[in-house]
C-alpha cells in the first residue's frame, strides 16, 4: 500500500498513514461555467477532512462527484488504489449524510436504518441487529419507534448518520453537518461527530462554510474558492502559514476577529486554535 | 444502465403523449379546407359567433369570479357557522353536467317553468326572457363558480395576517387594505381563476344548447356541425380557433408570475367582531345555497310528479319511463367509463408526476412536464374531434377504451398537478440518499412515496371519476349508441323534449357523484398520514 507522511491535527505526532482516497484532476463544467478546476488531493485512512469554502466554491459539487451522484467531466477517483469513478453511488463503499437529513418520513427511526440493509438482501435478523446496534451507539435506543417528525434536528441527524453507518461504509461524507442545528445542538453534535469517528474509525469528509467548525473537527482542512484548492493542510499550519492572501483573509483574519467574542460567549477557549503570537 | 432505463421510460411516455395529444391535434389542422374558411369568413357568421362567445363568456366569467370571491370572503373573513358545510354545498354544481344547468333553468324559468307559473299567479303575464344571453349567463355562472370558488378559497386560507396588523397600525382603511394587501396577495390566483373560468365557459356547449335561444356561440356551432351535420372541416376551423384562444389564456396565465409576499412568518387571519358584516355574509351564503338548490329541487320534483304542470300527484312513472329509455344501461356505461378512467388515469398520471417531480430536470422531464400541463389548455370538444379524425379508421374507434383514453388525456392536468405538487414537497435529497444506499427508484415509489401520498391519490381518483360522470365534451363525438355515457343522454333527450327524463338523469348523476364524494370523505378520515406517529 502506498504510504506517505503527513501532519495530522494539532498536537499530534507525525505518523505513517495509508491513502484511503485519491482524487486526481477532477474537472466539472456546467454550461461552460467551470465549477471545479483540476482538483487533486489525497485523504488518509481514518482521517477527518474538512472542505471549507463559501457557497458557490464548488465544494458541494465535489462531494457529489466523490460519491457518484454527479459525474465529473475529467479526472478519476481511487479508493484503496482501485478506481471507483465509474461505479454507481451505492457500489463505492461510501455513505453520505445530508444537511437536511432526508429521512424517510413514513418510517420509524428503526425502519429508516433497517430499510436499506433489508434491500441489500440481508436477512431480517441481521438487518435488525445491525440497526439496533448502531442506533444504540448513537444514543437513539429510546426513540426507535418514533417518526422523523417527532425528533429534534439533532436527533434526526443522528438517525441519518446511523442509517449511513449501518451500511458499513469505508468513507462517510457529511454535507454541512452542523449548520442546520441550533446553537446548543451544534456543540453537542461537534463533540459527537468526533466521538463517532473515534468509535467507528471511519474516514470522514465533511463540507462546511464555517471556519470554526472546520478548525474544531478536522484533522486537515481543504480551503476552496472558485473551483480550486487554495490550501490543504492541518488547521495549525493553515493558521500559522496561510498559503495566500485569500486563505489569510477568509480563514485567519476571520478567526482572529471572532477570537475575542468566542472567548467571551462560549468560554470554550480550549477548543479554539491557539492564537499566533 | 439504470439511468438509461428511466430515460427510456420517459421517452416512452412522451411517445404516448405524442400519439394521444400532439398528433391528433395536428390532425385537426390538416382537416381544415381553405374553402370552408373562406365561406365562414365571408358569411360574417364567424365574426358574429366570436363576438357573442366573447361577450357572453366575459360577462359570465366576471360574475362567476366575483361571486366566488365574495363567497370565499364570507367563509374566510367573517364569523359564520357551518363554514365546512357551506363550502361543500357551494361545490355541488360541479357534480352535474353543464347541460343540466341549462335544463334546470328551463324547469324553473322556462315558459312553463315552476317559478314562472308560481309568479304568474301573483303577477299576471309574468314571463322571464330566459333564452339568450340571460339564460346562458345564469347557467354558466352556476356551472363555473364552484371551480372559481375552490381556487380562491384555497388562497384566502394562506393569507398572512401580519401585513394586515401592520396596516392597522399605520391606520389604513379597509378599502385601502383591500387594494394594497389583499388584491396583490391574491393577484396570481385571481388571474389563474379568471382564465380557468373563462376557458371552462368558452369551450362549453351544454348551457347554450339548452338556453342559448337564437344566439350561437363558437363551441355550440362546432358541436352542431360535427354531431348534427358531420361537417368535420367546419368543426375543425372552430376547434382550432377555440384551441388558439385557450392556449393564449394558458400562456398568459403561465407567464403570470408569483409576486405574493414570501414572508417566512405567517399568522392566520384573525376575524374581528362585526355583527352586520356577519349577518350579510349569512344572507349571501344562504341565498347562494338556495339558488344552487332550486334546480336540484326542480329535478327531484319533476321526477316524482305524474305530469308537470297538469297532474302534480306523486308517481314514479317518470322514473320507470326513464329506465325504459335505457337510463340503467347508460348509467352502467358511465360507471364503467368513469371507474376505468379513474384507475387508468391515476396510474398513468401519478407515474408521470413521479418521473417529473422526482428526477433531475433533464430535457425529457421538462418536455414531459410541459406536455402534461398543456392538456389543460385543450378544450374537450377539440380533443374529441381530434380523436375522431385521428383514430377513425382504427379498431380502437368505437370502443370504451378510446373514451377512457380521451378522458384520461382531457382530465390529465389537474390531477397531474395534485400529484406533482405533493411529490415535490418531499426532501430534495431523498433520491440521492436512495442512490447511495442502493435503493431502487421503484422501491422508493412503493415504500415511501405511495404510502405518504394516499390522500392525494384518493383526491385524484375522485376528481377524475366525478369529471367523467359529468363530461359531455370530449366524449360527445366519440361515443356511439352502445357505449354512450349517461350525461350525453341529456342533450339527446332534451332535443326530444323528454324533460322529465333529463331531470331524472341529472339527479342520478348527482347522486352517484355525491356517493363518491362521501366515500372519499369517509376514506380520507380513515387514511392516516404515515408521517405522523403511530398510536
């Protein structure tokens, strides 16, 4: 297996990692408008990667291309060194959690998680066992018989994550996982996402337009604008050494500005990146 | 591969719509002979008919929409009781054929009508000049206001009260509020309602057939030429004219943009205390119900008296006679046609809506959506004529299947929109989720969408059924003596002066549709929303 050495998150040691996902020269046009310009990057096994950018920067399109919901015009995607760019979405070994959760409205929490497993020709028993196990791990055991409409946003998201996890994907993609939640649930969900990743050891890629979210959650951050990668590095490196004026303005200056107010409001100084002296 | 299969299905449906809509309509144009165009133009007949049609339709539309607006206002902006009952009663005229609105007026206000005779006892030589503009306008208002009422009543319910509160704070008067808030809010619906009502009236021949007198309208002329004289060419000229006008209305309506306020906070309208206003609303509503009820009462009265006006004793002779004339047989035809169309229609239309509402907006889905909507603009009699010309020499012609097909196409747009709108409300990412989880589109349809949209399906079924029971438009040229639906007996019996039989038929159709509506009401109460918690 291919192995490279990279920097992992703040305070982590350099260590040997295998490449889980290799993205090469992805290009996408919509009616002659360039959405993605020659995108290439690697994602490591077990890594939590954030794709950070403003709306319209191409991050959503990139996510959809990774899982196969949209087709790239050029370029290829490799998972574990095997090309997956031509496979349909359900055969790529990936799962996706959407911002609006997209739960099946007529099904209970348990059925939502079970349904795809059953369709995959698993026996009723194994499907149920898997669903129950994953839901328990996400703390949803007491809500099994509820319908999505009865759940809070955070609970719905947990069901959506459980539905994806139950399919046992190698990589989970998350579409703005925090943005739709209210302030209290955001903090809880941030912590939980980190825990989920530790518990299941899945590689996770999430897109966000919020700098803080990316800095809190991600091992590495990919800053995007106008269809190109501005910088891909650890939060620490990005903060210390922004690659260009865009990153400096969009990420560093923004966080510095917010730094004071965050300190005051949340009192969660520990979770914020260290300020550059 | 999967994607290709779905594209194939969509193309198949487009082909079906081409054969069942576009080609027949094109065939109508091919039928026109220039000679006949010249003849009609030169005789000045066309201009006169067009003038009458436009004027009388315009007046009827204006009254009909105003009445509907007034009634919707009474139910939504006043404190009156039994609003639900009133709103059901107001839609009763939709359950009988248009031609029955004409016969109903004849029974009441005709030369020997019930009200004419009653009033003549008090006022000597009392006579209503029913035949002509008066009768047509009266009949058409009865025929069309329920449709307008349903459209307006719906959007009254979604009006946001916060703007009215703001207006009150600013000290705007009632009239000012009406002009600056209510009209702009309802503008889109109001315009749509006007066009829908106009098209409905303009293309109907049932009312003028009975009470038109010497005034000839375009649609009536077309009916006479085709059914009476088998002159397809002249029929086609008028057909194309009707089609052009209906499509023009449709296009204007389509371009009519939504400019209602899109405030995210909406508050339900709070009705203030005002006794005078409420009493007035009661009077208006009750008066309307009486006017609606009178023709129906007349149908019932005529069906059960021995011979009006000579012998008013109770007798079932007229009913026996009606059955002797084959009412039972034709009722069976109607039921077969209505049920057949409702089943076929719901399946085809729902599936089409599923394809357009729940897949990516490619050229096939867009084409499909557009063709589905266009059927709204094709007048029934034009569609009927086009089928005669297109399918005349096929085995298909003269079967009940062609009646089912023509009705499915004729009533396509409204149930299509019902299904499209309710399928469109689901989360946009559900297909993405099913794709990534490996759940097929067919399973999504069966396991998610169908259970969630049961009420819509019931509504679609009932809409198609009721419309098939009352239609006299598309089927009028296509039905033969054997498979003729019951409603078409009314113009036939009317021309033979079998007044009691026409009254009884109207009553039968009303009863069948009433039972249908009742069944739907009961069914909908038992179908629970599967998105709601289990209890």
